[in-house]
């Protein structure tokens, strides 16, 4: 697609330091992880996300999730744990734990502080823990204006209570529409999501880690005129879901038929896709 925004899941899974790029291609982005207090993705995917990131923050109780998997050993067997790859606790130390700290457990706090991890409290009642960590990331980016902004991967936020999931989607939309971040991903245990702003998009998807079930959600708008290729049931002018809206028809439980998908939309919509191995 000409002038399309590229969303490449391979960029989430390969470090910019280890990925060769040709002179005709832009360099791969630096990745920053923000881990929320939500179930982590299956270990094969989380391992790749962690290894590819050059900056890793925990938003308050997100540190509990790291501690439970990598120190307490909770749910390792069912999450694809590999002792040779994952068994060294020192590998799984975040760069920062930040938030109001009302969710961070004392055992996790003692452990990370004992390992030299910075644990900082921000008591601001008018921002969420996610907002606090994004603000810190933005501050770091401002201090190095010659470098491109990080590609942001929010880990979690799509499981559990519906209001919290909606808040995560709200935060994604604000980051894309109001703060102008080019690419923000949310990757949870069962699903991943991005906000596709008005325009053309090209999605390159790694189907070894992301499953074939997907959806396009016209949230926050009365209707969306969306055209796609690469799906089992494509949307377009001759389709009964054109336009798509919550009051008419929505493309959920759609299927990918290839790893390359195109989406063109006249308003912002949310793209969701399955995380392989995460559904119960």
C-alpha cells in the first residue's frame, strides 16, 4: 500500500541491535516495554518481547507479575517455560518500577530493591500508573532528541475486568490520537491490539506467535468505513459490514488467511488479534 503505516510484529520480537537492515530500509525501532498488573503473555512470546526491548518498566503491580513468574515460578509449566532460556533470575530485572505503589507487594519490592532495581513512588492522583510510566518514557525521549522515539509495547491490560480493558483501549487511543505516538501495541495473555488511525495500514503478522483469529472494532465512533485484504471475510463497499458500527455489524472472530493484511479506514479503529497459546 502506498503511504501506508507499517505494523510489523517481527519488530516486536527482534532487537534493533541484532537485526540487520539494508540501506534502503529504515532501521528497526528501539522497543520499550511497560508491564501492567495483568496476566503476562505465554512465555515463548514474552521471552521474545523482553529480549527485543532496550527499556523495560513495570507499572506498580506489574512487578508482582514478573516476580511471580520468574522468582516464585508460578504457572511456568503451562506457559511454555524453558529452564535453559528462562531460568536465570538476573535476566528478568526491569529498569524501573514506578507508580503510586498501592499494588506492589512487599515481597516483590524487597526483591527488586535488593537487586538494585529503582522503585519510585509517584503519588499523583490524577494519572494512572500506566500514564506515569509513559510520562517517564517521554521524558527520557526528550532528553535524547537526536534518537527516534521508542516503539511502545504495553504488556497486559486486555484481561480481567471489562472497565480496565476499556481503559487500556482508551489509553491506546489517546497515545495515538492526542500524543502522536507512531506505534503503540498492547500484548496480553489472550489478545493483542493496536489503534489504526484514519488512513492506510499494512500489517505484517508473525503467525507462529499470533493466532489467526482477529477483529476490527469501531469503538468511539458512530460508524467506520473500512476496507481490508488478507482476511477470510474482508470488509469493503460490497460487504454488509460497510460501514461497520456497534449498532449494525462488527467484524469479530474474523480469520487471517495470510501474514500480510491491509486496512484502510476513514476513522480510528481498533485492530485485535489472538495470542497463540494464551486462550484457555
